[in-house]
C-alpha cells in the first residue's frame, strides 16, 4: 500500500475481480492493500480478514452480460478493520466498507465485525434508485457488529429498493436521517 504512488482509482489494482456464478473467497487475509480488495458480483465471501486497506473490502459491480446468470452475493463472518483509508475523492468510489456500483446489490451481509479507527466513510456505500443504471436492490444487513463509523449509509436515494437492517450493533456510529425518504421500503429492527 505504501509503495503504490501510481494509481489509486477504484477500477485499477483491485486485488480480486470476479463476475461469476457463485464464486467463493474464504479464509483469506487482505492486509495493507493499495485499493479495492474484492470487485465483482455473484460472490460468496466468508471467514476472511480485511485490515488497513486503502479501498472497500467489497465493491459490488455486475457485468450486464452475466447478471442474469449470477447468484445472490454473500458477505458473512468476515472481520473488517480500518478499510477505506483513502478518500472517495482519491479513489473515485469507496463510499463504504461495502460499496455499490454498476448493478450492485442483491447481497446478504451477515455476522461480520466492522471497525473503523480513522473516522472515514460509511459502512454501506451509497444506495441509489430503482431502475437506474447503478440499480441496488434487496440488501440484507443482519447480526453485524459495527464500531466507530461516521455513518451507516454513504448516501440514500429516494427510490431505493428493499433494505433490511436487523439484529445489528452500532456503537459510536454517526446518525443517519432517512425521515425525508418516506417511499423507501426500509425495515430497521432488532
């Protein structure tokens, strides 16, 4: 990470890039990475460690040509400490530890530990609208432990799709005002 002075843009130097039907990344250590750690769609990511990384732990982005053949994304039982060290102005993305891009969404984020000691970026990247090119849909965020984030969401569009937050612990995390987005089918409980 310290030696990369050439390219910090989100689309360059991703450690792993996969668009697949159920591709799996498990029991790996991602430490001191220069940019995005995992970029892709149709992924099952579990039991990994992400620490001191410049970009997002996971950047969901699906290829239009393969989208109908991919499965739901899973991000489960991972430990994520101090990612998104560089700003989104530098990388052009990484609004959250888990960021959403082209066709991003359809993800179950369950049983993870998230910690942030730098006070930067959100837990979940910007969630934009139904029917847009960067459509995000059906996000389940359950039974996670989250510490020291300035916000839960990097941003929310008024026409976002189904988003469920249940059974999570948010400690020393910034406030999120979603009261102006009355049309969003948010479910926040537990």
